[in-house]
C-alpha cells in the first residue's frame, strides 16, 4: 500500500495467521470483561463478607473508573509509540494479576487498590487491539476483524455468571472465581508471544521521528487546541457519556438489584445476567447489520445510523418498565430488550467517531474514553449513596435508561449535515503525507456524504 508509513501497512502474513490473531483478540476481550465482571457478579457475597454498604461498593467502582480513565490516556498514546507485541501482553498480565490479587482482599482499602490496578491495565485492551487489527488487516477486512474483537466482550459477559455459579457456593468461596479468571490471562500471553513476531506489528518510531519531550508536549497541546474547536467532538463527548452511563449502570448494579430488591437466588441472578448479555451481544451485531442494510437500500449513511440509534435508545427506555415489573418472565423479557438497546447504540457511536479522524484514532478514542470513565466514576458512589439512604431501587432503575435518548436529541440538534472533516489531518504539516490511511476505494461516494 504505497504512501503509507511502514508501521501502518497491512502485514503480509498468511490469511489463516491473521484470523488466528483476531481470534486471540476476541479471547483477550473476553478475559478483560471476565476480570471486570467477576466483582459485579459476586457483589452480594463480597459486600456481606467484607461488610460493605452500597456507597462503599460504589466507591470501589469509582476507583476502577478513574484508573481506567487515566489508563486510557496513557496506554492509548503508548500503543502508538511502542511495539504492541510487548505492550499488549504486559497490559494483560497487569490486569490479570490485579484480578487474581482481588481474591486476597480482606477490606475496603485492599479491594479498592486491586480495582484501581485492574482499571489502569485494562485500559490497554482497546488501543492495543485496534492497533493490531489496523496493522494486520486490509481496510476492507477491518470491520469483520473489529467485529470479532467486540464480540469477545459479550462472550466474557456470558461466561462470567456461570463461573460465579460454579465456584461461589457459600461463605468464603467468593475469591475462587478471581483466581480462575486471573490465571486464564497467563495462558493467553503464552499463545500471543508464540504467535506474534516483533516485526509483525511494527516497532516504535525512530529516534529522529519520536522527537523531544518538549516536541511531544507541543504536539499534544496543538491536538487538544484543534479538537476542542470541533462541534462534533463535543457531540461525541455527550453521546459517549450518555450511552456508557446506561451500560455501566446495569453492569454494576443489575446483579444487586435482582438479589436485594427481588430476592432472586444466586443461580437465578447468574442466569438472568447471562440472558441479558446474550441479548446485548445480539443488539450490537444487529445494530451494525441494520445500518448497513438501510444504507444499501438507498437511505443515507448518516440517516441509517440515526435510525438505528433511535430504535435502540427507545428500547433503553424500557428501564421504566423494568423498574416496576414483578419478578418473572416479563421482567426477563424486558431486561433482554433493554440490553439489546443499551449495547445496540455502540456501533453507531464508533462509526461517528471514525468520521473525525484519519490519523491518531487511538488518541481520540482514549480522550473520549477518559471522559466517559470519569463520568462513570462519579455516578457509582452517587447511586450507592442513594440506595443506602432511600433504598429506592425503582427510581434508580427507571432513570438509568434515559441518557441514550438525551444523546439522540443532542445528535439530531448539533451534528449537522456538512461533509465530515478530519480533526487531525492538518494538525502536523510535517507528517501530512502519513495521513493517507483511508483508501480511495473505500471512501464513501460524495452524494452519500452530502446526504448526511
């Protein structure tokens, strides 16, 4: 692919090897979510044995969110400057060790420390994984590769409740799933190092390309000055916070809602959680395919995305029905529809973010990730305090599905219909010739763009 810098050209390894690596990425994402969800799925046992209230449990999640936000900024930038062959397994070993150590926590402070370490290292998944698919796949292959990567989140979310069901059988058994899931990361690292060579994913920049610390800081400040002037950047900030508030509310609080509010047994909690995440995975895949189907039948690309986002955000509003439904099959169906919508909005958000840059997608993603995880870090202690003071699960659940529809309103009002522009293409004139990532043959036709 002439014109591209060496570290952005697709790898020339065999197709079988490329898709094997995509399979490893799927497993890495699954392990990431398993380490993240083990605490949530065992929350009632951990709260009881460590004598935590809901506010303290929210503080634990707040620490995770703040650490993840900081990690997104740091590791997102490191992924552009270091060889991912080494950075990726280092990050995965870091979060696996943090997850394993959680099983030894015996008080709130120890639990927070483990959760902070977990969040810091888990933030390396997306920058490293997206860097990998960019490096090994052609542009026309990347949608499928990234789809496999994303599906690992649902796979991990489906498996984790059943691991909890098997290993958490009574008092003193909650640490066992942390040991099992944490140990799985070591096997992945061995498979990765055996499959990937140092030359497969590109090395760090040459010394003369890397520049001094002063030059790097100046570049970063220039990028920030440009990005904050873009109206669509602020629209994305609002949308990413909105959709993640709903998604992470149910990730953290749904198991406790079922256990404490509806008195579900542990087994029923795990089964309902599994069904919820299966529906969420179907929602994410269906949303992407539906937008493509609508666009191929004459609807503009942007209109297709807005229509998918609208439908999914309306399903998220079923939180009002979930909040007041009685336990049983109706509640299960409502939760599955809600999960379908809550994750179904994400493919639209990813597509919108890709319109803003042809370079440094990792830096943009890390910045957006920082804002949403900081918002989540604020949300969870507030929710926990509300539940401790009022024991009002219904109000909390009802409001949790509202943010995506607010994101839709902001999207409709402020995104606009102008031709998408790259935030980053002209930021560093010295590297203008390196901003040729999109191929001409995959660019959208002008009439479609203007139809936005």
